């Protein structure tokens, strides 16, 4: 079954290029393309795609607000969102992730990483472009004045291994291959980590790993 994707970008040439790139993949189908955030929200609610690929800077409503409306903490059935932009600026990364985005890529990421991010979002993973992952975690850690919370239960040795790979920006499939375990086992360990750490998502797990010196 194909992953149904909604694209939102205010530049027609970018929308066309992304559509052609993703439609060329055997298991991805672009079901709609929006020129602004407001249209993206409307189309997403009508069509219920599997993943939204949203630019940040758009007229009428930017990609961060569109992400918040489609994937924010108050949304009952959040849509997996990958934010894509030409602007490699920290505040955009923070705002996009806080709004509920599951991935953050630059437009020069290339087709392989873009496709990987779409698959990761559809599978419940979060993928952040490797060139911003470490800086993002460092900045988040620096902004925290309180000491990191302690896990409600001690982490197992395997959970510690999974924790480090999550902090490195690996997807579930990459973690499975690296640790020689199944993807379902990775998900089990990740769920346990989130429960023990009180984390809402894998990004918060990665932040905790960085704050406690595990990266």
C-alpha cells in the first residue's frame, strides 16, 4: 500500500519537483499539493493523507501554524508532519518540533533522505536532518535550567543502546540493523524508554540522552 502524501509549498516549481520526485517512488503517492498553510490544513482534513510535507515560510498561514493545527498536542488524530525548508535556522527547528512535526529537512537534503523521512513519519518515527541533529540537541539542552529528570525505573543495557542510537538521529529500521534486532523490538524498547523517562516522543528521548551525557 502506498504512503499518501500532502505537499505544501508556496513555490509552484518546488511543489512540482517534490511531486515528481515522490511519485517516482514505488510506494509513495502525492494526493494533493497546497500553495499555502491554510489550504494545506483544509486539504489535509478533507483527504486525510498519511504524511504531510510542509514548507515553513508560506503566505496566509505558515508551515509551523499549519503543523500545530494538524499535529499539535491538542489534536485528537494528529497527522505525521515533515517540515522542509531552505532556512537552516535553529528557531524554525524548535518551533516545528514543538508544534508536532516528526521530521525536519532542508530542501537540499536529496531524494534519499526525503524519502526516508516520509517513511519514518508514516511509521511513527522522527527524522531530523543529520546536519542539524547535534546542534538542535545541544541548544535544547542549554536551554534547560533544571537537572534532567531521573527515569522511574533503571534502564536496561539494551535500552541504553537504543537510547544512544535515537540520540544520533537513527530511524527504527537503522537501529534494528545496527543492533541486530527486529524493528518491532526497537519499538518495544522505545516505548519503554518513553514511559520510563516521561517523554512524549523520540525527540524528547534524544534530548534526555544528550542532557545526561550519553551522546
